[in-house]
């Protein structure tokens, strides 16, 4: 199908029936009172193929009639938006219908496309309009048509010179127009209008790579469909944001920052345990959303990050740890509720093309780690086009000249995906109250979730951002109160590279500095959000989940005229509060960093360059942080834990605590730990302890070596006495040694299991172990 514009009125041309050669265009009309109108018989040539149509135009009043080629302004005055609905009866017996709007403005006519673009209409112009198939032509040429039918593609038509002047700026494309369908030509026109002619500079003559050329437009169509407003909107947004970036414009201009007020928790005190219990009670009314669209390449790991072991003592991967933690909360929450409770907490995982299949395989090959398949939902994030310069020209894929380079749009897409999936309304109908968002490689986060959810519940927060103490200028966003010049206020995340300049520009001469606590007064955002489902649905019904975008190009030099590598528009899930109304209850919860935050995101080489005293955020530091947190929790519960020693792995100096791990069902809260740990327990620095079971109690245990306890949930086991053996040791490995598995190399060590005591209880009952 094609569309021609002659003067000020569009004609839709469809079909593929060959006719004898004749004039390129002819029409006849008859007079009808009120306007010059008539029945159209139109012949137009496309190479050796011609089409014959009967055209009826439904005017703006909805009436049915035929209309001759007259300027739109002559028919409808004063000028206003006019919707022309063309019903086309093709001679081969199919009805098709299409809709286009012509915006008539004083002085010039505008074509308004479905992608939101508009451009002047003058002379002959070729544009594309989507097709709607209505089936057999049984109703006749002048009947009303149902616009709700499904879109179906038509065969492409070849075209010849005489109307293709629009392609003169891309001669290689122009030579190939004959192999393209009308839809593909429409996309080509759009790309040229938006300054993307370079995409066709390498195209060879027709007959060479024709299938790949046409396949290129499949990707263009997908990119166009995936972005609100299409590629035209993407390019226009990119140009604006790139111009702002080049000019050094701060996105927070117009706002004055100030120190926000939130909840600062102290681990282990009565208030903390009260909030944990409140959070566990609410967990049965929560849904969890895990954003996991990225690969582990930045870590030096080719697989998906969710498959990476969170720690190597047990080898439990991140996804297993997360699912088992949710199931433990699910069970604990139901135990706190009077009467029968059969809650099943939903888990949504946002994937991408890079991670979707691998994530699904990881789940299926491990029986979903004990979670029912109906509880888990995968939603896939699409990618956006990469940009090569400040004019927002698309980058070609380095490995395929017939593809545009793409990258993920950022985890902010999760809001739009949840909205479009319909899951939010289903959750609300099921009585859920909370939505918890978290990222893929923080092995500590579920130690912070119960108390944080308790804060949301007791404070009535619509939005609760989890945070940790942050050093001034540390490379993590700061939770900040922003007051606009119009008086409105928001509490939200401000990226670290924007916070210090913003403070200096608004009267804080020293910028972001530590206060008397030794930390910045602007706590560090760790990208965990807890949202009240009701207000969340209400807000997304207005925004459809769209999140404000940003661009972060890496410039070659101070002129900011070229990039080191391609960039793209991004959005972040933690920027959701920026769109909220002034009365929204937005807060945050601060916890100790050792308890809540140990992300794994840097490879060994990059981590080794981090200045001493700053976090490495590597697989090495992430694993050591888990052992440290478990040891400090046990210390707070009364266990004597030996002090750590320091060691260096992959160039990173870390504290080496006893390697203590437990399954989430053993303890979801600190109160659980206190209840299961008796008096006079001690663990040496070189020790390893693994607890797998719900009802395992430590009482008078002295451990110097390795101890593994596995117990059925119906078994109650008391472990006492002195356990001493050669234990498990950590052996240094070289991360450059390709003979060693990646998941081991990126840590710089492997576990050598020399000797251990392992006890197993598979039957129900009460048991006591004393060495």
C-alpha cells in the first residue's frame, strides 16, 4: 500500500492487480450539491504494476460520500484538524481501511503522522499509513467500516522515478527502493527526515544483500513500536537532552536542595525488631519486582548475574537466595496471622533480550528454587537505539552493518512494563498492598527488607526509598529534598555527579561535605523501593509508567563535540517519585551499610584501582560483606565471634571474617536469630558454618573448623559442644588464569574443603548433637 499527496489532499493507493499500460494518473467526477464530488477511478503505476481503486471518503461529520481532489481549506473553514477516513475497495475482492489526519494551519497545511511528527505538505509527497484489513468486500464501496479490526501487512509495491525525489539525499537507498515494501519505504522516509541518511551510505546495488536490507526495517519497526511516540520522539528527545548535556545544564536547575527527613534505624534495638515484625506481617500483602536485564560482562562474567553465586561457601546463586528469602518471608508472614493463611507472594523479574532465555532456563532447571511457577512472571524489557553524536544519529552495529546498535533503556522501564502487563490491577484485586523493587546482585538486601517494609506500613509512605550512610562525593546517588521556585517539594534521588554542583550553585560553597557524623547529610540511595500499590496504580494511570530520561555521553574532549563511544537515552526506576503530586507521602529508611548494601558490579581490574577505603563493589567484596553481616548479627545476638584478619584477593584488601551462612528460612529477622542462639557460643576466625534448616538451635557451641548442619523442617535440632577440625581454607587464584571458571576467578580465591563435620536430619522429631 502507498499514499500520495497531491496539493493538499491525500489519496490511499492499495492493491497489486496488473493492468494495461496507460496514463499515470486520471480521474473523473460528478457534481453533487454543496461541493464538487465524485466517484474516483484511479490508475497509478509502480514499475510494471498498477492498481485500480474505488475511493470513498468519510468526512469529519461521519457522513459517507465521495470527494474530488480539492484543497482541505476550501472544504472546511476555519482551519482545524480534519480526520479523513479512506475506505478502499480493491478489485481483487478485499476491503481495506486506513485513517490519517491532515492538520490545516494558517498559511500552510501540515501532515500529522501517527508517530507524532508533522511536516508541510507541498506538491507530490509519499507517506505511509497503517492498513486495517476488513475481510471480503461484501458491504460495497460506500458502506461504513469497523475501525477496530486487526492490522495486517500487504505485499510491497515497486516504485519508479517521478515521485522519489525525497530519497535524493541517499542515492544508495534510492537505487534500492524497488525492493522495498510501502511500509519499509515509509520508515526510510522517516529516517531521512530525521537526519539518519548515513544508515544507508554502505548499501550496495539491488540484488546484493536484499534480504538483509529488508530485515533491517524489521528492527526499525520494532524500535519504533517499543518507544512511546516512536523513533521520531526518541530522536527529538535525544537531541534536546544531548544539547542540555553539552551545555552543562543540570536537570535539577530551578530546585534548591536541602537535607531531607526520614527514618534512621539502629540495628538490633527494640524499635528495629518492632519494625521487622510489622514488615513480616505485611509481607503476605506484598509483590516483589526484580530488575535483571543486564549481563555480568562488567564483572568479567559472561553469564547472567542472577546465576552468579552470592557466596561460594554454599554456592547459592543470587536468584536462589532471593526466591528462598521471599518464600521464608511468605511462611513467616502467614504464621503471624490469626487463622488460615495461604498467601503466595508474587515475584516479577524484568529481563531483556540478553537475559530472558537464560533466566528462564535457570528457573526451569532448578524447579524455580521451590517457588510455584504461577508465582513467577517474567516481563521483557526492549532496547533502544544507540547514538553516535550530538545530532542523535543512530550507531550501526559493529558486527552487522544492517542493524542499528542497541542497548537497554535502563531499569526505569519496569514501571511501564508493569502498567502494560495488567499485573498491578490483578494484585490490587487480590488484596495486595505493597510493591517492592530490588536489583540483581545485592546479597544483603533481604536483611533490610522486613524493617523497611515495617517503616512503610507504620508511616503510611506512598514511596519508601532504602538508603545507607554515604560519604560525601561517594559515587552513589543521594536522597535529597528539592524545593522548586514555584514552592513545590519532592524527596528523591539526585545522582552524585549532579548533587555537588547543585549544592554549590545554590549557596553551599563547599558542596557535598561530611557532617559531624562522618557522613554526608544526604544518605545514599541503594535502588530499593517500596511503593504503596493504590497510589502507584493511580499515578501510572496518568503517566503509563513513563519515567524522565537522561543521557550520559562520554566525550572525547572538552569541546563535547564527539563521543568516545555510543550513548543512548536511559531512565531509572528510582526517579519515579519525581512525577508525584505534592501531597504524596514520600520518605526513606536508612540502615547500616554493612547490613543492607553490598552490590556486585565491578570486575577485578577496575575494583583494584579503587582508592583504599572506598567500596570495591566486586564479587570479592560482595561475598566478604555477607560473612561480615552474618558475624555481626550473631555478635549482637550474644555469640563470641573472633575478629577478622585482612587479606588481599585480586588486588583488593578485604576483611576476612568467619565464613558463616544460613538459609533464609532459619532466620528472616534478628528476633529469629536471637531465639535460636543460646549462651556461651563461640566461633574462631578460620571457621566455616553452614545452617540449612528452620529449627536448628545453637547452645554452648564452640566451633574451630567447619560445621555443616542440614535438617528437615519438621526436625528440631540442638547443636552443642566443641567442634574442631582442619576446616575449609581459601586458596588464592589469579583472575587472569583462563583455566579457572569465571565465577571463581573474579573473586580471587576458591574454597578448599579439607575437613568438616556434617550432620543431617531427614526425619521429623527432636534431636541433639554434641561433639
